[in-house]
C-alpha cells in the first residue's frame, strides 16, 4: 500500500475499499495528550494538527526519573469513528470544498466534531521534575478539536479531481470483475463435468465475496489508477491554515492518598498552524489556572494565573521522519519570580501506520532539574473507512 496517495495531514496513505467506494485512512495519528501537556511532561507542548485514530495509547518515560519502567500513560478516543453521521464523507472529514446538487460545501468548520479527541492521562513523580512534585500521582483529562481548516483553491481542485478519477477507475475495475463473473457463469451453463462446474461456481463466489479486496489489489497494479495519483501529488499538501483548541484539567494525589487530593492545574489553549508540504509553523497561546506550592515547610498552595505563548517549527522529511524545535514562555500575572521558559528539540519516527516513536531533549519549565529528556511511544488502533463520493 506504500504507493497509495498522500491525501491527509502529514501525508496520509489510503487503502481502497472499492465495493462501496470508500477509502480506509490508515495513517491517522492521535496527537500528544492535552492531559500530559498541562503537566509539562509531553514530548511537545505545541502540537501540529493531526487526524486522530479511533483509539490510542501513549506511554512516556521521563528518563531523568531513573526508572526503567514507564510511569506515564494516556488513553485517547475519537468519538467520530464510533458515531459517524450518516451523510459523512472524505470531503467533510478532510475539510475539502466541493459542490453537488444541493450546492457548494466549504467544510471549513467540519472538524469540530470530526477531529474531536478525548483523553485521560496518569502520571507519577517520585522526584521533583519541572512542575511535578515528588511522590505524587497526577490524573488529568483533556479534550482537543479542530475549529477551522482552510485549503487553497488549487488544493481543493486537485483533491476533487483526484477523488472523481479514483471513483471512476474503481468503478471500472469493479465492472471488470462483473464481466469476468458473467463469463464464468456462461461457462457453468455448458459445463457437463460436475467437478469442473464446482470449481467455476467457487470462482464466482470468490469474486462476489472478496470484491473489495480484489478491486483494491487490481488498483495497486493498475497503470491508469497509479497515474492519477502521481499526477496529483504536487497539489496534495497539508491544509494551508488550521486553528485548533484544547482544554485540560488535572488533580494531584500526594503519596497516592485520595484523602489528600488537591486541584493541580487546568488550561485552555489554541494553536494556529500555517503549513506547506514539508514545513509547518505553529503558534500557541494558552491560559493556565495553576495551584503553585508557595511554602514547602507548611505544604501551602496558592492559586495563580499564567499565560503561555510560543511557537514551533516542524519539518517533515519524507513520510516517516520529522524534526521540530519549540519555544514557550510562561508568564505569571502576579508573580514574576515564577516566570519560566521551555525550549526543546523533537524527533519523531513513524514505525508503521499504527506506531510512532518520539524523542525529546532540551530545557523544560522550572528552575530545578529542568533538563528534559523523554522517549514516547504512540500506539493507534482502529479501522476507519470513509466514502470517497459526496453524500447524495
């Protein structure tokens, strides 16, 4: 399937399910959990927009904790893939403008539900690391969605042309199977040998039951089909502009005692992404409601408000590898002594369509033990087909 077209954010590959003219989006990737980001233990605090898998599991291991086993987990789910609207299609999911008998559909804001992602994260700190206090469990939940996605006129035209050509060619390949089945049916009528007739009948049954797979295999070998993909590649870049929003809330459990539970931190933020085919600039603004330790001896905390602002430059190399650098400044509204910065470099490698490995190194927020080294693994699960034709 490696030659199937890149039609989704971060160069998504597609597998064709031809019987119903659907595409299966294999390269979906759930972004870093907002629950980890609010705790400042995520590989990236400034996230490049992606299209989430149905279900994802993330494991992060802070290497400066001196532990060989990961202690940070996040579970994420995309409700869209479990409760898709009846009239949904690939155009709406990928925010592609198209026209049909009912009018023109811009699909600029269809990502609000389509890209909605819910997450639950858990972390344990056995030593002071950035914003995490020693011997404390943290539980957080988060929500993320896409508010606006804009594609250029050329991108929309290229994608529309591509999908029409793919749909037509898949229909032709499906018709070829029908003709083959009809020819075999005719042979069955005149075949006197019962054994040979049984073989022919089994062949027709296979063509009927395995139609989607057979057409998919034929498409991968079809010269005309592959030419559609190659001709469209120059126009099929990521969206020009995306605006995403996220919210996260966390609580702390000192010494793993529920009775000692306290509010830890919450935040609301937005990211604006300007992209070309290989390069993306992401700008973040975040409001934080923090519960800061003000007196170590008395174990006293005080609510303080802060604001994060910064940017990330993300460079995608080929289809499996990316490099990024991000910088964030955190400013507290009433205590300049708490102001701090985060600057990290990030490397990400796609092992396959379901597994991503991320490495991060740099300076985290805080003034004590703020060298930040992190290894993260993201597993995605789910099969996600969408119609390649506009809803009727």
